C-alpha cells in the first residue's frame, strides 16, 4: 500500500473513532428517564420545605382566591394552614403518610378524612384530597420512558411517558411529563385515566430563584372535561432545608399552627 493511501486510510479511521467517541460521550451524558424524574422531584423538595402560596379558583361565572402556608418534611409529613379569606382562615390539613386530617375552627373539630372522601375536590379547587397524599409517588410507582425532546414555554424539555406499575395504588392510567433539560423544571404534565382519557393538564411558568433554587413559581391546572375551569397556584415564598421537628406534624399542633 502506498504511503499516501495509508495516510488517508488512517485519517478516515481516526475521524470515525473520534466520531464514535463523541457520540458515546453524548449518549453517556444523556440522563435516563428515571434520573430526569428524580431530579425534577428533588427540585421542589428539600429535607424540609416551607412555602406561602396564593391559589385562585376560576370558574365560568365566578372566581375566588385563597392564601395559605405549607410545611413539609420529606414525603411523609405535610401541614397546610389557610390564612385567607376570612371564612376559611384557620382551616388546617395534616398529612402523615397516607392519612389526612382536617381541623375546622368554626366547629372546633378534627376530622380524619375517610377513603371515600379522598377523591373529592380539595377546598373547591381542581385538586383532590388524594393529590395531597400521593403527590410524591411518581418515582417509585411508575415505569418511565424517554420519548425525545419538545419545546414547552420556550424551554427544551425531555418528554417522558410514565405508566403505573402493576402493584401501584395510583389513580392514573398514564402520565406524560415535559421536564426542562437545563433546570429540570416540570414545565407541563398531562394526567390520563385508566382508559387513557386526558383528565388534567398542569402547566408551569414564572421561572425565578426562590429559596436558593430556580423554580416555576406559577402552576395552572386545567381539567379536560370542564370548559372554563382552572386553578392557579402561585408561590409567594419558598424556603428549603430549615429544621422542623416531627412533633410539628401532629393533630395536637393543628389547633396552634400560625
């Protein structure tokens, strides 16, 4: 083989090798669907999370706004205090594991929500009581598949289809998520029933730094079968990883929390 031919052949093989190495690096750098879901969940969670929120319930002929404070510790404990309007002020919800209690100050009673009430609307919103309990089960209860990338809200997102595992106690038949490739923000989520009919769509916006993290400060929830219905959830403040003792999340403390 002539020297010039050998040089050309070596050059071609070298280019091919560099291309293969570059492609392999890109593949290795690309996260799995499971890793994307976990990073998205970690984004809005710390050891503990404290938040102040405003929730707007929008209906074809009326609308109303609530303000509230929330405290959570991992995925086990959660406390929500309604601070406005006046008629709901002081109402408290406590989550411990898969159980929920409700303190109603007007009647001075603590009520444990039975399973029959878990599918009902939470405070008139487009969320259910069950959403309060099972909001953090995506990682362990579903099998995830990465379906490429799409743009949502001006951001490139991983599109992930999540199917519940056979033994998972979940109400959804399928969940499709669009998660930002840069900051792992959950920009859009579609929830489907067991017949694969669309039930709710969550859309995030208002990207800003809160509590030292880049987060979506506004989430809109739109039910598929109710024209003109919408719930808006806006974070006013967020704090992560401040110490909260387990004793804070007790039925006795529901009457005292402020």
